[in-house]
C-alpha cells in the first residue's frame, strides 16, 4: 500500500474508534443531544465588546470578569457577579486603575488574561482594544489627532475585600499584555506582549522587571517569514517554577526559574499529524501553538487543547512527552469531520472545582434544510469564520470519559457568539462572556449555564 493510503486508513480507523468510544446517540440530525438554556445578565456596559479569557471565580465564590471596549475614550471595565444574589457589581475602569484617566492616550481596552488569586487579591494584566486594521489584520491603533499612542499594558491586582486596585507598572516595550500567569509560590508574574511577543517576568517582592526578549520572531506585527502567532497560554510547574508556553513551530519553550532564562524543550514538540499541517508564518491560525492549558496538580502534568483540531493532550515535563488523549470538539463537528469555524480555536477550557473534570466551550455546525452552514474559507485574524452552535463539553480525567452536553441557547432563542472565556463556579455552573443583542443593539455580557 502507498504511504498516503496507509495514512488515510489509520485516520479513518482512529476516527471510527473515537466515535464508538463516546456514549452518545448517533442520529444524523443530532436530535439526541439536549439543548442547554443559558441565563444572561446585564452588566450595564453598552459599549462592551468581545472578551478573551478575562474571567475567574474567587475564593469568595463570586465570578469576576472584564468587559472589553473598542472605544478610544472608554476603557474596559471590571465586574463581579454574586451567584447567591444574582447581583452584578461594577468594580472599576481599567484605564483609571492604571492611572491614565484623562491623559488622552489610547485606553486600556481589554484584559486578555484570566485572574489568578493570591493572598486575597486577583492578579491580571491589561491590553489594548483600539486597533487599526491593515491588510485585514488587527494592528496597534494609530492615535487620531489629539491623542497619544498606547502606553503599554499594565500588571494589576484587585483586593476582593478592600475593593481597590494596585498597579505594578507597564510591560516592556510599551506593548499590550496578551498572555499572563502568576507563580503563587515564588510570587512572580510572567507575560507575553502583543504584537511582538516579548517574554517578561516581574518579581513582586523585589518589584523587579526583566525583559527576556522576543519569542515569536516579529510576532503578529511581522511580515513574511517574520510573522508568527503568539502563544495565548502559559502553565507553571509549581515544583520548580518552570513556565511553559509554545510557538508557531510547535516547539515547547521553558522558562527556567533557576537560571532566569528561556530554552526550547528538547526531545518533544507539538508537531503532531493529528493536529494538522500549518505554515508557521501564516496569519489567521495559531499554527502548532497550543490554544489553552492548565497545570493539573494530581498528575503533575499540563493539560491542553490544540485550537484548530480540538485535540485534548497532556504534557509531562519530566519525560518530556506529549500524549494525545481525545478529540473534544462537539459531536456534530466530529461527525462532519470539519474544523470548527473560530479561526484560532476556543479559549473556554478549564479545570473544574473537583480537580478532575475539564470544561470546554467549543463550536458545532449549524444545519439548515439538512445541509451544513459553511463559513468563509480564510481570514487573516482571530475571528469566527461563520455561525456556529456553542456546545458544552466535559471530560473526566480519571475515567477518560468525554461527554457533549449539547448546544447552548440564550433566553431569546439566539446562539451565543464569540465565546472565548470560561469560569466554573463552585456549584459547577459554567460562566462565559458572549454577544447579546437586545433592542437591536449588540453588546458582550455575562452568561451562565449548567450541564444537564
């Protein structure tokens, strides 16, 4: 048999085994899957736009989230939601928290990272939301007359009891902060900037910044072979303080706490046939980057999802070894054999409060008159290429069990859109930021849903 014939047989056999392994109905019209009804809450921010990550559940059981803004004048705002009372509270404006209110600079329009709690405070970072579109791509916003350039993303914390913010300063090179993680044991914050992809660390006790240089050639501002998509997720090994992230080539990079330097992990990578084939210099996809990850304390491994293919994997840094576990896209996506339509894949991937269940919000095809509704073929930025259902997936780590809980619908029957965030409450309620249309106007806001 020829090489490509053998490969095709292996892929088909693997896909068949995958579908048989899932304890789900096999109806072609997918009517066997339930419909999940979400609740939507009005945070009172009419300018709120698409949010990425920017969520977390505190030890006080409240859900904290940031709603983004595309305005040059109005920055992002932070809110909390109390599940006990269903009340939303506005906590503050990020531009004001950064000490930049009234300075006529491009505002702090986003937080692109999830919160990390330490000593009663939520730590996070800011990013810009005002862009200039060039060649179909988002670039750092060019300030109009009377305005100053974007000053750079800040590291911040929010004290949950005092209700106050603390500013730790601006990231190197005055770029936005698109990726962030806090080592709560060693009290160091780490980040990647946008659009170039500089890796930095900030030592809280010493109040010390260090710029360790670019990690993605010219980043998302590069041209030709200098273009590389920046990793959106980092995970920390608490045993030795190593910080792991990926690049467009599929290399896994490791920041070593003992040497205060970054190296490429030898002997393993993310260039897997099952993930697909990618040009590391092509815009509109994440290449071989992982999309979202978390550290799993029970196994001392990193669990992650590859964005375009939707494969769940785990990475054991002690070996090192990447092991593919399951394809956790929705059942309709698996059965059609198509990639989901969000070009970068989905960020709504998190470990639940039981320390064993993975929650994942991902796409599923829409069918009209028996035919799959298709999107556009290509895009030069991270966006949805068409309309999709949003499915809630869970995966039991200990039992290796996948379940598609069905598609999610908003109270008016519409579908959640542009969902790239997730926070799982202490009662296993899933929260996310979605587009909401009311009275003909669209905004982004908080939704909540429970698996049936």
